[in-house]
């Protein structure tokens, strides 16, 4: 869980301990029954930007503003078992979960015997679904449901329809995971997957890095599905090694997945409620908008689409307005209606995708150069 909804949950646990204490009970017995990780990522405010010291200064100011909350959370980590806190400045909760916390397969000692079982997750954010890229079934829930799960209560649901999405071919050079996920989102919105699971399969997965899978899984809320699941395969294991998981854990995941029939084999054709297919070689450079992620626009058509959108937004009186003069850094500009005056590169979808992060950096550099 993230700190916005996680702090009230810890407050509730602390209040329960106080109540038990008043009744003469053992307060040490009040603990989460399921493992809980709280990632502090919703408290950051961007006070400084555009220079080399911006990150450190923003973290310092965040610590200063939220000192009381963070002291309380640190107490909670020490007081409760099966509860850990990831400190601020580490990353977005979905990214931290993918890169560090997700196990794919759990193992623990029960009644004197070691037991292994699949990793599953509920999180207090809609983009919790990012973890499905690692072969972990998970989705977002509300704060009350999360607290119930912490205390050992089941998460109730109807058995969902499962929509298969077959990926074939491979992305052309210069085409990114963002282009792919916008295409997938458009297709699934048209198909209709609200309240359903989506599972990706097909030989196209052989060339799809886990970072790209995580990008697609992350956007499940945008295409309307409960989750977008990728089965465990060799690429999953490669990523686990790359992100520092122990070799023992990697071997456990491989052995368990193969023994339980959860391993993706080339040529597998599972049976689904319904299915779609996409040749990734057909994916083109895309943007989405201006308002909805499923409104994909080919890059070549963006100027025309933007102009049409601006025309719709402006009423008759606004259309008659003249451009205004504006001076910045000693330069004079004319700003017409519909001018883009503020731009930002921000995402929780691409935070674990190195190639897209590099593309964003190059884009920002180019924008500054043009200025």
C-alpha cells in the first residue's frame, strides 16, 4: 500500500492495540496476518526542478514537512510483525513492488513443513496491476478491503471471464512499449473487458522484455480489466536475476511454475472466454488523447487531431480572441488560443522501463535545445 491510504490503516492497528490494552489483553497479538509493505510515495512535492540538486532538495523538504507521520510509520514498522515500510525517495509503489518486493512464489514453514504457493497481491492503488507483468496476480482495492486482507479476511469476488490476448511478431525499431500499450488499450476498450481478467500469450512474448510487460500490465485500469496477466517464463527469471533476487528464489519460481503448470511454453494455446490477436510489427508510433487513453492517435496525425480538439474546446466568443504578447527570458512570444505553455513528462506506467526513460530524457533535452 502507499502512504495516502496506508497511514490510516496503521492508525487503526495502533487504535486496536490501545483498545486491547484497556481491556487487559496482550497488545502484541494485534498484528497483520498477511505480509504488508507500505511504500511512502504520495507525500512528495516538487519544489525544485531543472538542476542537479533537485532530487536531494525535494527529499529533504519532504522529510521536513512529514516528520511526524514518518516517525509514526517507523514506530509501526518496529511495533508490528509482518509489516515493513519502504522509505520516501525510493520510488513509486508499483515500481518498488516490481523491482524489489514481488516474489512470484512464496515459501514458508507451516506445521514443520516447507510450503510453496503463488504470490498474489491486493494494493491500495488502481495501478497495483503492474505486478502482473512479473507473473503475480494482483489488482487494486479500497482501503477497507486492504485492511480486511491485512487482518486475514478473504477478498470475495465472482469467478471472472478471462480474455486471451495473443501477441505475435515483434516491435519495429523505434517503436516503444508506450506505442504498444496504447494500441492494446484501444483494442481492449473496443472488445470490452470491464470486470474481466486479461491474459497475454503467444510467441510474441519471446521478444517482449519484462519492463514492457509491466507497462502493459500497469494500464489495466485504462483498458478496463481487473488485471492484465503475463505467465511466468524465462524472461521472468532473467528479470528477477537482473533486479537482485537470490538465485535460490529464482530456482524456486522456475521449479514451482513448471510443476504446477503455470510455466509459459512456446506454442501454448490456452482456452479463453474470448480472444484477440495483435501482430506487434503493425504497431506504429502513437499518442493518446486529448482526454482518454483509449483515444489513440497515430503520431503523423497528431497535429491535425490537436487542432480539431482545440477547435471543439473553444466557443464562438473565444475564437475571435487575438493572440497575446508574452515576454520570457528576454524573448517576446505570441500565444494564440490553444497554445501549449506548460509541458511535463510524468508517469507511473513507465517508471520501470529503461528504454522509455531514456526516450523521455532525449525528448526533454530536445525541448530545451529548441527553446
